[in-house]
C-alpha cells in the first residue's frame, strides 16, 4: 500500500480534510487537518481516522499508523 493510497482513503473518509503522510506504505504517520474535529476529544479523532483505513489494518496491508488529528486552528 502506497502513501498516496492511504492519503486518498483518509481524505475520502474524513470530510474536508487535508492529509499529510510520512514513512513507508506499511508503517507510516499522518497529519489529518479537518474542521470536523472541532470539539472532539483526541481519542474520538483518532478512532475516526482509523475507521477510514480499518480494512487495510485488518488485512495487514497497513501495519502501523501514527496519527495527529487537528482542527485548522490547532494546525496554524
């Protein structure tokens, strides 16, 4: 799985998001910025991000994903 494929899935799964990826296809980190995270606790944000790639994690295509999930205000 490529970083671009992961990025595309995250952007499709999280409304209005901007996604930045680092690492390799099976072990990577992401910064997801979206206003949908406004008022959400950190754990809920991470669960939302993981839900977008759950199939890939369950299948073993994606082994590890480090997540930073921020609102646009938190990222500026």
